[in-house]
C-alpha cells in the first residue's frame, strides 16, 4: 500500500506540489493524470524516494520513507520496479545486461538461471531474441519494453510507469497498455501509471487521480471520472484548450 | 558583490561538503566490498592501459628537457655529472607524480565526468537507484579504486622513462661521462624519493576520481550541463593536485627527514 500525506515540493521558488494526498491499495492499479508540467512525474519520483519532499510524508506498506537516507531506501526500493519515460536503459550495456542488472548484483542466481529469466522476461514483453542488441539499436517502443522487462524480472510488488506511451504511435501505445494490464494481472502487482493519454488511463487503471493546480483535484474509478460533469475534469478529458490559448 | 561572494563561497563550501559525504559513502562501501571484479578491472584497463601513450610521452620528454636544462646550468660550474641526480630526484618526488596526475586528470577526469553526467541527464542514475543500487557503490567506488591503483603504476612508468631518456640525452647527446652520471644519480636519489612520489600519486588518483565522479553526479541538465561538468572536473582536479602537492611535499619531506 502506498499513502501520500500532504506532500509539498518546491524547486527553488517554483511550487510544484502543494499538499497532495493519495492512497493506493495493494494490488490496485492507479493512474495519475494531469497536464504536462503539472508535477505528475515529480509525484511519482517521491513514491520511490528519488525526490525528497519539502514537507509531508510518503508511506510504503505503513513505513514512512521520507526521512530515510539513500542506503535505507535501497531496502524499500527492492519492492519497486520503475519504467522511465525515456526508458533510461544503460547505454553501455546490451539488452541482456540491462535486464539482468539487478539479478547479477544480487548474486543469488547462477549465470544459467539469470539467462533463463532474462529470456522469459523478454518473452513477456514480446522481444525474444534481442539479448545481444544495444539500446541504440532499438526503437522507442522497444526500449520502453526492455525497460519494463528490466523492472519485472525480479518480480517487484509495486510497478511505477512514467508516461509509458508518450511519443509512441497508437499501435505501439496499445501494445504497451496491453502489456501493463498483462503484467498487472499476471504478477498481481500494485501499479502506478503517470500519463496524459486518456485511452491508456481508461484501460489500465482501477482508480484514476487527476492532478490539477498542484493537488489531487478529482479521483475515482475510470468510468466514474470519465463521466464526470465537472468543467475542469471535462476540459482535460475532452482535450479542450482555454479560449485565451487559442490566440492564433 | 557581497551577495555574489556569499553565493560563490556558499556553493564552494557546499561542494566540499558533498565531496566529503561522497568520500565517506565510498569508504563505507569499500568496507562492505560491493564492487564486482569485472567493473574494477574494466576501470583499471580504462584508466591505466588507455593512458599509456600520454603518460609515456610526458615522462620521456620531461626527463629529456630536464636533463638538457640542468646540464646547461651545471656545465657552467663544472658539475655535469650531477645532472642525472637532479633529474632522478625531481622525477621521483615531483615531476613524475604531478605531471602524470595532470595528464590523467585531463583524459580520465573528463571522461568520468562526461560519462556519469550523461547518465545523470538521461535518468540512468535514477534507474540505478530504482534498481536498489547505490550510485556510489556502482559508479564511484570502482573508479576510485582503479584510479588509486593505476596512477602509482603509471607514475613509476613515467619516472623510469623520464630518467632513462634523460640518461640517453645526457650520455649520447650532451657527452656526459656515463659512469659518474649513473653513480651520482644512484647516490643522491633514494628510495624515499620514490616512496614520496608513490604516496603522492595515490592521493592524486583519489582526487581525480572523486572530482570527476562528483562533477558528473551533480552536473546541470542538458548538453551544456555535461560540457560544463567535464571542463570543471579537469580544472578543479588539476588545481587540487597542484595545491595538494605543495602541502604533501612539506609534510612528506619533513617525515622523511625524521625517518632518515
């Protein structure tokens, strides 16, 4: 379970989050939507301790992580897997070395077992036989899928996705959505997906949280939120710009 | 002006504090030995083997020019055969370690800062952290260890080549008697000079790796940030080496006098 209490964050003089409250139950798939630059990724990075808040708390399975140092956080992060917006693959390594990274460092498995697990993880993300390729040889969608394979190979309890479909064509986006749902149902993980892709939000979320003006403005099951008559929610879901933004 | 001074001083002190914290983390990590041999050997290869050409050229030409300059001055007072003694002591305790460190700082310090800086701007360091890996364990410690192993070895190479090339220049180009030249060199260049050089190069190895890693891990976003971090890594490492050299010389020579 992930709980966020009154989270506030500033970068210099710019206020990004101003009292965010959030509760994501175990096994649930939560989607955080909101406008670009609205602080969604910042919020996501707080959940895994990549950023420290100015005030407020983040609790993972009842444990406050906001006051932990980097070494204490390593234990908490073993529960997490994260898929980055740009995949963040280690570009000096092959796909196999990327996916096997944590298993190699844990030194718990034999090389043969690691190879087998890598092959299975790549099979799950529909990229069999790409072990020896370098990240530079892969397309954007393939890289994101390798990022997902790297995140699921050690079977984490919580998976965080930072804009998994941004910049991809509709077909690849659809395959990534299907993958998220498949991983969620197969591994029974808690998923947190940050996106502004409404189709994706509708498909992968049990619960949708809308971040607006630095706070959670609305939340609920997708069918409920997407049927909302609130003008701000409607404007975002329907993708309608303000009149002042239509200058030209 | 006051505000600027305060900001600059504040940033400088913050930087020193952060490097100190990173060094502490690196020592703690070393105690629990989280480094893999593969990473360490690769870094030794990158820092040691790949720096051969610059170090060899620097060592050889420094020895040659030092021999020539010393000979031209000593010849006036008929002390030609003491030339290689000066070259030996200078190469072992000063020029060998300092020039090798400066050359390695230019090549390796820049490479470390650029590589880690690029990892930072492409979120690869964040990815490391999400994979329950402390960036200091994975990025800093192998480079620090490798640098502190490789630099003394490179320094010895540079010293040997500097003195040898000095001998060749002295005997074959300047016509100094080889027997007296070598005898004086062995008489005045002691083990302690070489030991001082090795201690210095061990310290400089640490400076190069720590400054490079720190600048990479704290670099600004984008290509400009990586470029600036790379430049600063070389400049700060070089300045730190030169300043540290003065204090190390004072301390180590004093210790050497006490021991002899």
